[in-house]
C-alpha cells in the first residue's frame, strides 16, 4: 500500500512568485485535501477535491487554487506569493466525498515553503 | 462558527505518569471530533474520533478521549505515557465540509 507522498519537500521562493506543490494520494483514495500549517500553529484547511471537483474550501483567497487529476493526484497552486505564505503545506487523502467528515485522513509529510 | 481551543501550549510529564490534554470546541450541532498526533518532521496521524454514541472512545497507542457535551470538551487521556509519545497533539472538529484544528499541545516526556 503506497502512502501519501508530497513534492518538493522544501523550496524557497520570493514575494510575487508562483508555486506549485504536488501530492500523490494513498492507493485507492479518491479525495484529497490541502492544509497550511504555519510555525507553531495547527493546520488550516485550504480546500478539498473529490473526483476532480472542489467540494469544500476554507478561508483562503482565490490565489490559492488546486487541481485533481484522473489518477487522484493533486496540485496546490499559490500565485502572487506573500511573506505570510511561508508554512508547511500538508496534503491528506481519504476515501469518498465525505472523507473529511469521517476524519479518516492520511497525511503526507508536507512541503515546507519559505517566501523571502 | 466552529472553533477549537487547546489551552495548553506545552506540557511536560514524567515517563509512566498519566496524561490529560484539554480540548474545548464550539459548534452548533453535534460535532464530529478528532485527535491527531504529529511527530517531528511528519504528517498527522489519526489517534481517535467521536461521532456519536458512547462518550468514551478508545484510540490507537493506548489513548482514549471523553466527549462531554455540557462542557464542550473532548479531552485526551493516557494512563501511562512512554517516551515515544513526545509529539504535537491536535484536536479537530468537522462540520459543514470544513475541518478546524486547534493550535496544538506539545508534549514532552521527562525521563
């Protein structure tokens, strides 16, 4: 059974740039959710994708966008990077549209983004 | 609005001692409640969850939690901690297609 993998593990960008983070979901899982975890804070829910459609979103501006592909892998895109976007970005996979509700989330180890 | 409060930022307990981590939530309906653990450099792992029914739920690694509606609490307990329990613990509530995490409690173990 393949777990959730994220890439890259670390990256550095400058203000105003754009970044794409990638996530491969656990085998058999069709739902992916993304989270931003600032240093010393809990994860904040960004959005969830189920069968290539966004079906839940937290309080993040539109410059945070995503995609889910037919193989259920996913991308998080952030445009016009700001210093406050520096954080650990976590991806979690689950099964079914209600995966978020069941709490059966399987997390990757995250991508650490630093914005200078 | 949903919210989760973990009042203790950092707790240190001796190995073999009992543990209780506090979690208070705010949610209008019956909540779905969870505890996750995050070891350094790792993603989160689900410890246990509460949906309904028995208010005392058992989880992995010997953890349990008790849901108390009257106190809006869902505290995590373990009778005897091990050095490997040192980690960050997050309480979370789900509702309206969103999950809200608390800010976490860092647990240190004293040898």
